[in-house]
C-alpha cells in the first residue's frame, strides 16, 4: 500500500514552517526503486497535475497488489518556491533569498565520493553499485546545510540518489514535450522519450550547474571514468522531463502524460502487466551542445514567424522584433535568425525582448560549442 510521510524543513521565519510530503509505494529499501517529483521549479504547473493523475493510477495498482519494488512520488518538491507570490503571480524558479535557481547547485558529492568509495570497489558490479549507494547516503547524511533551500535539496537527493529511475517533471515556456538526459544513459533510455512522445531529447554528460537529474546520475559515469579497472554501470536513469509549456494543463494532455509515465514504469518492471506497445521515437536524440539558444539582439515586441515543431535552417528568420520607438538610427524591425539547422522546440511565453534575452531554442544535431559545462539557461 501507500504511505505518506511529512518532513518538516527548518524554520526560515518565526511562526512559519514548510514541509515536504512524500508518497511511498512499497517498503523503503525494496528494489527496484523509482523516484518521481514535480514542482522543483514551483511555478511549473503541468507536473503537479500529471503526478496527481499518476497517483490515482498507482493507488489502483497498489490496491491490486501489482506494484513491485519501491516507488516514491513527491507531488510538490519545492514548498519554498510554492510560497513565493508577488503581484498576484507565483515565482517559483529562483529562491527569493539569494536568486539561486531551485534546479541548480544540487549537492555535488563527486569528489568526496571518489575519495570515500575508491577503496571499497572490487570486481563485482552489484557490490560496487551497493557500495556507491551506501557511500552516497552517508555523505548526504553528513552534510550540514545552512539554509532552508539547501536543506530541501539534501532531503530530495537523499530520497532519490539510490533509485534506478529518477524523473524530475518540469515544463518550459511554450514548448514541445522534450527530455534532458545524460549521454551515457542513451540509447538505453530511449523507451522514456518514445513513451512520453518527446519530440526532442537533449544529451549531455555535464550540462553544468548540477541540476537535480545530474546530481543523481552523473556521479556514476564520473566514477566509471575515474575507476576504469572496476565495473561501474550508469545505475541511475535520471531525466528531466519537460511537459511542454507553462500553460499546458489540458485534461487530455494530463491523462496521456500520466498514462505514459505509468506505462514506462510498467515496462521497467515496477507494475505487473503488459504496457501498451511502445510508440516509435519521434526524433532521435541530439546533443545539448547542439541547442541554439536564440537571443534577441534588440529591444522590442517579438513576432514569431515560426511555430513550435517547425524545422528551420541555419540563418532562417524565426522572428521579428518590432521597436515601436526607434531613435538614433535604431531599426524599426529586426530579424532574428536561427544559428543552426534543427527543430524549433521552445519559444518565449511573453512577447517582450531585450538584447541578450533567449527567445527560442532550436535542437540541432551539430554541436555549436566544443565544451560542456555551461549549457543550461538561467
Ligand atoms: Zn523547470
């Protein structure tokens, strides 16, 4: 059956307290283990709705006794961000305390893990996996975060790091369904993108900034690289699933997305029974280094010339920026062009541009930079 645990965060202000609700199917420590969360960026609505629907389906499966292993669901992963209302709008991406993105700077334990686990590794893959998980748990438990958000990040990673599957549900501004995942996890994770109907899958070994999915998955391939004499598999399939755009909460989308998550878990052995046939992957994965973050070069009003899902060519105009008050030789109309051949998968939700603002994302197969490490937006 399902249990609900409430973990209280340290007080940030006298008289107030926030807590995290954790739903668990199966017993703590059962294998395999899956972990799903929504709302790490607290103002991204679709994930909450999709997990709400998934929980109904998992409850039914639990009643029928057909859940295997442990499934943890955190329906609202960021109670701090959920409380950040200003001017009648929820602002859940950056911490009001220090402007840190809630999906960056998750605890990076890799250096300490290399030191602590090195002497414990041997020839047995399963023992290596177990030793790495135990070591990670100990390192996490020893952290003494000094603020509320860092405590929340410690708690979330403590719940997820030893899972076989970690799905962090997000959304973009206006976007197609897309998935961010570690390069070493591909193509074994192709069934995730195919099942979700992702139109873009973006691969990186180190996107930079330690987002939650990489805090879970990246230690495995760094350790494998560091200790090449020992067998260390990429034992945590962690992905950031972008459930389209901010306002995509139509009932049929929620139903389809929650069905797809259920089918994915079923195919991976967490739920008895046969899932529906795996849909064909819509588009192959492309490197995150191949994403063109198209920036406006001038201030004004954005008029898009291309739609989500359009295939565009390098140097093709995707938008115009209208300056209603041109002065000193400013152009009234500036064309914004694609920097690559690829798929337009994300656009800005508002229509105001300033120089340097990202107004679109285009997934191309050709890397636009040789180095990883600084590949995510603010
Ligand atoms: Zn997000």
